[in-house]
C-alpha cells in the first residue's frame, strides 16, 4: 500500500507540472490527444508499468496501473495519445506476441513513440465481433487485408492499428479470426473522418484495400483471434475509464460549491456508487495480477459503470438547474461536454445488450448455484413483460425486499451471508430478464 501511495503522489506531481496547460475534460482518454503530455509520462516511466523491465516497463501490477490511470482520469488529463496502446495492445502483445514482436513494439509504446487505434468494429457487424468480414488472405511472406473498420478512434493520429480480420477456412463464424499489427503508413490504407454531432473529430472509418501485412505481425496464432480478443476485452471493459469518464463533472461542481443542501442525498448516492464501482475495478485488476482473464467481472463493471457515468451527467444538469451553456463558466462547460459525450458510453467496449448477454452466460467460468438461479428467475418473472419496459423502482423494491443487496455481505455486518458467486447469480438472473437494479453496487458498498 505504501508503494501505491508513493506511485499516486508521483502521478499527481506530473499532473501538477502541466495543470495550467490543459482543461479537465470528460472522455479525456478519447478526446485528450496530447503527444507532449504522453512524452512526459513516458519520461517518468508511467506507460506500460506492468510490463517487464527489459521491454520498457516497471514490472508493476495491474492494481498499480489502476492507481496511475485513476489519477489521470480524475484530473481529466489528455492521455488519448497512448491510452489504447498502454491499456490493450501492449498487454495483448505481451500475452500472445512472439518475443520479436514484444521487443519491437513494447519499448516504443512505453516511450510514447508508437500509438495505436483499434480496428475491431465494422458497420455490417455492429457489436458482433464474430461477424467480422474484413479478410486476410495468406500470400507469400504474409497476408493481404481487405475490409473496412469503423469508429477507429484517433486513427488519423496513430502510427499503427490493431486489426481483427478473418483468414479463409472454418465453418463456424468464430473460426479464422486473427489479430494483426498494421503499420498505418502501408500503401492501400485510407482514413476517413467521422465528425460527431458537435463537430468534434476522433472517430474515423479506416479502409484497407489489399494491404500487405508481414506474417511476423500476427498477434498469437492464426485463427485463434476469437479466444484472444474476448480475453483482451477484459482490459478494455474492466478499467476505471468505464467509471471515471465523466468524473470531472462531479469534481468541477464540488469545487465550485454548486450542489445545494437539496442535492445532498443525490450527491451521497453517487459518491457511494463510485466507491463501490472503484472496488469492483480493483477486484478486476487484482484478478489480472493473479493471471486470470476476468471476462464476466469486467463486463459487469462496464455495464454498471456506464449507468453511473450517465447518471452523473444528469446530476450535473440537475445541479445547474438550467440548460448548461459553455460560455457561462467552467461548471456549465464541463456539464455540456458530458451531455454531448456520454451517449457513446453505451456503445464502446460493447453495447449494453452485449454485456447483459455475457453476464447471462457461463462461458467456462464456475457454474452458478442452480437453485438460487431458479429462485431469482421465479422472483422477477412477473416484472419482465413484453408489453412494457420494467420499472427500475419496482425492480429495486423487489430486490431489496428479498435481501439481494445483502448478498455476499457477512451476517454480522447486516447482510445475508453467502459469497461473490451468489451475487453474480443474482445479477445474471436479472440480466436474463433484461432487468436493472443497483444490487451489485449496494452489495459491494456494504
């Protein structure tokens, strides 16, 4: 703990040196693209800290990395230039890449010299990665990739792309998927901007037209991409950016003393939820440190975190008491920014529907208690109706009446006993019925 406190102080000191040069913003990990700030973090050894020292890391743990990212996101610091490479691509290369691939890319990522965008989503496949159509045809010395990727954030500023493509062969839609590292300066690549409704540009469509990629740029084994990418998504969904993307709204309002006494209950509820979600993020990081790929726990964090981030923006709107106007002060600026950017949270890293599907499946993880699962299903069956959406207040009243927020909480502490698997069973049962209630947050807060 002392080492992590020291690391936290180190990050805060770096932020302090640049405090006057950037304004805190929501979704800083997507919109805050500042190569100079990335270079500063690289000089201090704060990128790729979980990697071995021989490839530019600090041999620290995932919980240590959480400390670093938490401080950066709370400050709304401009970290987009290295975020994808540090969070996702580096760990994928470290886990599955050849030693040559690791030696080539990991030190450059840690130095802030190589930047990545994600080439996963396609307009035809939506959130179903197994429906990817981009093709990788084997040729002498490598592959020829042809296809289109969409929502490739910051592709126009990146040096490389991670690309998920399909090699020929296999009958199942999961067969043949392969992960590639692609140099964006290669002939045949076109990056087209996609502006959002506010005219901001970080999205792109990236087109690959018979692009040659050497065989040594494959991450892992050819055709093993589905298993690899589902594990990799744990890094994407399980980070604190799924909780803190709109945190600057809360920070700014509190610093400006904008919340009034009538907002105390709402403020306290949000802070309690934040603490619970942060505890979940620490749990995901600890699981990664233990060598696990916490797919379901990461999906749960992303699902609950997206809801929290949206509620935080609505809280900002309530506290201001009027439509925020960017020219009227810092609080109005940050709330308006949160309103514009928060809808993207329901899509990136998997739609809400995809996440609920993950929570409702077993996928090789420990089986839930069948009897408890049956009881949960029966208890909420009447709340899941095809003719109208379920009322969240009604779902919460039923859940709290049955004592579900006390799941995994010791009886001496006022809970119902049980363990984490009981809590997972309850949340999965609600997910199967398409119902939502803050059961997990309440149990973890307790």
